[in-house]
C-alpha cells in the first residue's frame, strides 16, 4: 500500500494545476457562452423572442374591413375581391392602431393599375391586360373604372 | 351501519348534486379560453408559389421591403421574368431592381415567357446553416431559417453557401440578412407581408403540421417542384408548374 503512494508528493502539483486549469476553463466557458445557447440547437434560443417582437407594418385586411364598410362591400362585389387593401394603399398598421396618427395617401392610379394590367406575354392568358397607350389615350384609369370594383356597368 | 333504500337514495342524490356542481364549476372556470400562446412544436412553415398566377406586379417585393425595412438595392424576395427560346438554350432572365416597381414593357419576342417569384426556401436541411462557424444562423423549431444579427460575425460564409442566392450582407449592420418568412407576423396568426399583398394569391403561406391546411390537398392535386432539387436541401417552397428552364 505504502509503495503505491510512495512518490505521490510530486503528483500533487500537476494535479492542482490541472484542477485550476479546469476551473478556469469552466468559468471562462460559462462567461462566454450566451444565455440560452443550445436550448433548441446550436444557436441562442432567446433570439427567437427578439425575432417575434419586431413591429408589424401591414395590418392585414381584416383590420381595414373592420372600419371601411363601404369600400369593403364594393370590393367584395367585383373582380378585386381578393386583392388586399394594402396591396394598393400601402402599409397601414399605424393607421389601423390610431386612425388619426397617419392619414393614408391616395395611390397614384397611373402607375398602380399598369403594374398589374399592362399587357405582357409573361402574364397568365386569363388575366385581364391592356396596352395602356392604346386603351385609354392618356386618360386616368379611374375616370371610367372605380378601383374598388373596376367593372363598367 | 344499516342502510335502507331511502337512505341510499338520499346519499346518492347528494353525491350526484355535488358532482354535477363540481363539473359545472370546472367547465365555467376551466373552459375560459386562455390566450393561445404560440407553440413552435405545432408548426412547420413553408410556402406555395403558383407560377400560373403570378403577374409580375412586384407587390410582394414592395410589401417585403416595407415590412422588413430592407435596404435599397437589396431584396429578401424578388421576381424574375423568364423568356425561354425553343430548345431551352440561354433563357433570358430579367429582374429590374428585383421587380420592386414591376416590369417595364417587354420587347416583343415569340419566346415562352413567365414570372418566377423567389425567396428563401427555408430548407429543412440547409447548407447555409451548416457552414455558420458561430451558430448565428439556424433552422428554428418551426422550420424557419433565421439569422441572429447580434451574434453574426459577418463572415459571409452562408451567403456563398446558399444555392438560391437568398442572403445578403446588410450594408449598415454588416451582418447577414435574409427572409424571415415574416416570423414576427406568422407567430401572431398573420400571414407574411408578401402573401398578404399578392393580388392574385400566387403565393400562399402554408403550415405543413396543420392537418387542415389547404397545402395537403394542393400537393396531392398539383404537379409541383422545388428549386434545385438535386441540392437535396429539403426546400419548403413548392412551385406549381415550374418550367425546367428555371434555375
């Protein structure tokens, strides 16, 4: 028994060093690994919460329809029934939260209508298209077509 | 103790009243719908893009840009216009400013032409997340590929690894940025900004873990494909009627 530990004394110093090294490693490791890292995978789990908390800019059409009855009814009756309000009117979440804080601008009809309805062979055949230069001879689209329900009676 | 029939009924009746009162109380208290917290394990997000419906108006690009404050000249989603000559040699692909203002009048050709909207494919086995040296980009438990911009070094390794060219280095933060599938919207029950504003419903956000999602019926009844299936990235953006010329 005694012979086994005869030279134990000179092992104490490296053992102590090893322990100190291990302790330093553990302390540094705990300090540099961000909180929540590895909870779901090799990334910081709390970032998911950060990603979720970004502000919303498009309110969604349910919010629009909740107040704007008349326009909603008109739109629902025509071919634009499935076109979201904000696709033409732009992001209105601020307006939806507090209608007085932001008054939406009227869209510019000349560019707006043409973006979808200008003739292009790449568009689906069944989609209504016109060559604007021939179709309206410089007149504004909404002289004839009501944007919310563009069908002419 | 001796019990006659009358006692039995009395005790039984009391117990019955007590039990039903308890049940009613539990129904009143318990059935109050707690505000449904978002559970990541219940979702697996993806998208369907119907080429046959896309009109190349660029509404999705504008919506994405506004919703996510995408810097000018950079795109998380964009639309390409393909013109494919017979024989599929050198198709002409254009995407002026990512189609943020739609497309200009085309030069007349007799080529086959169509639009292809593109965005991050939110691959389940994505090369971009595999190459990140620090674990700043990852697939979330609900199947969205995200970049932790506070942890990203800006080494651009993932920008090179993405087979679809969907990542860019944000010029101000100098960290990598990309489509988040509007994670801040879809986790609150809204759809993405691009899907919300697509006037022809060419894009649809889908949840593969929701058995009632129309995606299951769609995939069963349509001929769909993902981009670059040979890369085996397990992309989750399915294209309906995708032409072979599309890269």
